C-alpha cells in the first residue's frame, strides 16, 4: 500500500488540461451554474442519469462531465444512484419498450419538484431509431420533459449549458 501511495505522489497529476477556448467556456457556464444552483437549491444539484435505451454516446459525454477534466462537482453538481435523492433526471436514448416501466418508476420515485432533461437527439425525438417495434420514440412521449438538449451526442459544455437553462 505504501509503495502505491509513494508512486502516486511521485507521478503527480497526469490529466491533460482542456484547450484554452473550451476551458474558458466551461468556466463561464460553470460560474452561472454555481450561482443558479445556490439560488434555487441552496446547496448542490443532484442528478440521476437514466439510460432509456441509447447507444451510450450520450452516456460517455455525461460521464465526461464528472471526470477530472470537466469536473462538474466544482460547480455543485453531483450524481446519485438513487432517484429518491435526485433533483433532476438526465434521460438519454429513445425509450425502448423494455425500459418504459422502469423509466416511469424512476420518474415516480423522484421527489417533487423534479426536473427532467431529455439528452441527445434520440431522447428529444427518437433520433435515428424513431418509433418502431422496439422503440417508443422520445422521452416526452412517456414522461413530462422540462428541457431538451439536442446533439448526437451533445458536448459536455452543451450539457452544462442545458442544465443552466433549465434551472435559471
């Protein structure tokens, strides 16, 4: 254990910084987010991410929000595994027939006032999957949606901007 800790201290931080333009954009949106979160929630915004049947492109971008490069926690955004503690649901993908009941249960388990954000083109309107034998289409056909973040997949900066738009 001590050998591993010694190696960590010797190596230091190994992540790469964002390009200057992107870093400034993230800081600008993040400052607005931090103020809006404190004003509306008086603490932090807790998000539950739900995959309703996507290709996982949007999930990769959502996970990037929480990595050391974008670090959304510095703005007061936290992710939770339980909808019972969530303020917001970030839902991705077209709703598959197999996920319809699970999505409704997740929505019902989230305490009011709850915010729902449909992420990606598939979450907004079904995207390339549309409506078919396996897909019911966009999130709004199953549960009420408060905001849409289009893109295939949307960049992390677009996700932060969409979250800011809904809570402002």
